């Protein structure tokens, strides 16, 4: 069974979003299948004011967990 994930990329500017959408996204279409990942689509929020790219991907045999820094951790 394929899993679906919505990835949200917040860029620094509208120009950066345009570049990422036109240069990086096509590269993902070529490289993702090597890792069992399919880019189902790239989207922008209609009416959104922030330069965000929403990417819907699907994959198999991938695990992910959320990590929370412990007290005293340099990341905490």
C-alpha cells in the first residue's frame, strides 16, 4: 500500500519559489523514482500570501518518526 505525504516548502521570496518550481521540481520528477517515490503533484495555495510550495508525494516501505529534543540537548 502506498503512503501519501504532503510536504510544505517555505521559500524566502516569490522569485525563489518560481526558481524552485521551475528548476528543482523537474529534477525531482527524474530522481524520485530511483527511491520508490512518486511526485503526485506540485501546488501553490490559491490566495496564499507566503511563498510556499506544496508537494504531494507517495512512496512505499518508508518509515518516519517525529523526534523531540530531550532536556539538555543542544537542539532543545
